[in-house]
């Protein structure tokens, strides 16, 4: 598939489908909350599988930081067509990945108007990150933070046990 | 962050990304919906929504003009297949009246890495493509029907997608406007 549009449209439809499904469920339960966990889970499955195909010919990562660097560079360019702009860590299992022009947000209006809708379009990616890291044996929580579109921060919190 | 960005074959990654994402979506739908018919129907609808937008992208990128006849349309959809799925289907099996034809795909990137379990044998996994064709053509005033005749997932030699021309849509004015 030479074209990237298809993936963007597919992602859009996933968001649409899940939200529509939510609405039907919410009518029954009269709940109002937007449940994005299904989108996240679809992302998780995708990430879990794609990372395996990407890394199958690669040497083992040195450590956690090395893995994160891979996610920020090669992995991000493969999927989001650019590298992460900034990676920060407290060296205790918290990583913050900042993308100043996140692929799924660049098509949305840049103002504040649709900021509320932004979580819908980052949930899939939270899942992708979580799934990929899970397959590399790093269990974590991933949340996203959007303050100014189209920039987005992903917080990764590694769960140690 | 000095690693080169060309480590992966972008084309292949793109293609696998779509395949895997689509697979995850279908799996989720099977969980959500009761019958496989409902899933097939939903997939067609999602495809339709994508097609409605995809045609815009296609026209913008190719700068293509009006089609002269259905044969012309078929050729252009063939180009679209190559652009978006990276495969070139054959246009074949024209009906005598010239209003029905098929796309025959030797391989279908959407079903790479996919296997259907026994209990889902009647799932129309590739209905997304049928929907996309219908949606895209509706935006250029062509009402068509599209369905899957043969499917490699079900052990057929090729994947065959049939398209039937129904009618030309006329521009409908919004009510109250002349």
C-alpha cells in the first residue's frame, strides 16, 4: 500500500464506529461518559502485533531507555511519519514523549474549539504504545495530554513488579 | 536520536499497519455485534464512509476528469486499487449489457496475515472494499452495487469483487431552493 491516506481514514472510522457503539450502549444505561477504552484496545492489539513484525530482525535492546529511543525514532517514523520531538524521563520509569505535529491531530482545526474531541484521536495511539511495549516485556500505563493542537504528549509510566 | 529513519521498508510497514489495524477492528466488531451478518454490514458501511472521503483524495492526487463510460470508470478504480492497496486487479467478466464487471485480485493485502476460523466462514471480511467502491462512486453520481463473489480467505483461487451499475444520480437540490 503506497498510500497513507487509507490508514488515516481507517483510524477515523474506528473512532466513529466505537463512539456510535457507545451511544447505543449509553442509551440503555443512561451513562454519559465517553468510553475510549475500546479504541485503546484496538490500538493495543495493533501495536502488539506490528512491533513483532518490525523488530524480528533486530538485535535485543540494551535496556528500557534504548527501547524507548527506538519507539521515539524508528517506530514513530514508521507509523507516524516523523520522529518524536522530545523525549524526557526521570530515570525511574516515567517517560514523556512529545510530538509537536501528531499525525492524527494535524487534520483537525488548530484552535481551542475541538480540543475536547482530541482524546478520541489519541486513544488509539496510547494503545499502540502500550501494546508495543507490552510485547517487548515492558508493562506500562500510557496516557496522553493535548494542550495545543496538533501537539501531543504521551506519558508512559512503567509498571514494575 | 541518531538512528537513520530508513531502517524499515515504509511501503511494507504501511500495508501491514492497515492490515493489522483492520484485523483488530474486525475482531472487536465480532465481539460487539451478535451476528456475522451484522459485522459484514457494518464493514460495508465503514467502507462506504471511507470511500466518500477517499474519492476526494483520489481526484486531487490524480487530477483525473470525467469518465466517458463504465469501462473508463473501471479503469480508474483499477488505478485506485494500485494507489491505495498497491495491487493491480484485472477487470474481467463484463456482462453482456456492459453494466456489470468484476475486479479480480491475485492477492489481497487486506487479508495478508489473516485466517478465518471455522465459525466465521460466512463473514465477508473484505466488505470494506465493496463499501469503499460504492461510497466513492456515489460521490461522482454513480449508484452501484458491489459484492464479493470469490474470496481467497474461503479457499478460492482469487478474490473477485463484482460491481453492478444501477443508475446515474441526478443532482438533488436542497428543499426550498431553486
